[in-house]
C-alpha cells in the first residue's frame, strides 16, 4: 500500500511557475529582447532544473561570457527578491490544500523535492503555514534524483510504497531512476510529457482516487 508521496512544489502544489518565468525575463531584460527570449525558452524547456544550473548555462551558452562568483551571487539574490514574496502568496493548485488537509500526516507521509534553493523553499513553506504537512523538505543544490534516494533511504520507504507527483521531466526522471511510480500534473498550456508513458492529472482533486487505483 502506498504510504508516501513526494511532491514537486511549483506547479504541483502552488501555481507559481509563471512567477519564475517572469523573474528570468526580468533579470535578463537588459541584455536585449533576443537574449531574453532565448533565456525564457531555455528556462521553460528545462523546468525543474535549479536556477544555479540555469545561470551557469545561460552565461556559457547564451551570453558566452564568464560568470563570476560575484555576479552569480548577485543573480541568485535578485532572483529570490523577485519571487519569494509572490510565491508565498500564490494560489494553491486546485485541490492541493484540501488534499494536504485531509491526507498529509494522517494517511500519507509527504515530502517536497524542488529545484528551489533549500533556505528559500523552507522560508516559503513557513510563510504559507505549510510546515505541518511535510515530513521533510528538500531543495537545491541537491539534484532531484538524489533527493528521492535520500527520502527512500532515510525514511525506510520502499519505491513501490511511494509516488512522485511532478510537472517536469526532471521530476519524471528522478522518480524513474529510483523506481518510484510517477504522476504528472499537466497544465493545459504545455505538453511536457509528450511521448512519455505515465499517469496524468489536471489538478490534485483527482490525486487520492488515482493513488487508490494504483494500490488495487
């Protein structure tokens, strides 16, 4: 029987994906429209990858200039300044709050696996008063596959008794590499999981029924 759920955060529990997209656009707007468009496209094509890795890629492959430690730190600080307040008040994905209220802790032990930096996701969850729902919260710089393995090992969860709910290919790959069943939360504006065989849901109103079906 499934007893553990690993959630991505942005786009799975909270409708905050567009907030991050606008932040990337804002940061690189001074580089001109072409660069800004390429940055946003890269960001969208690599959902679930940490901003740390994205900044390094953008400087090496799009801007084609060195990224100094000072500039890297400044980018991280500016990005956090653009997103933390907005994510802290962004609406829940439909059904997410109700699912957590009804099933977190009492039925399932729940975890967060996100590309958001560790300190930042902890701050956001505290500000949203979501602490009580999660047994552990994991963020960058850890990679998602390593996070899933750590959750399974630390909490003694067998892969067959867990599910991973995500909205990015990085989530799917992290689940698959650890033999954990994957449930994709799909948004209507993108087809991230085209060609991938997995369970798909529109929002979290369906989640409990889907998990029950997996247990049969």
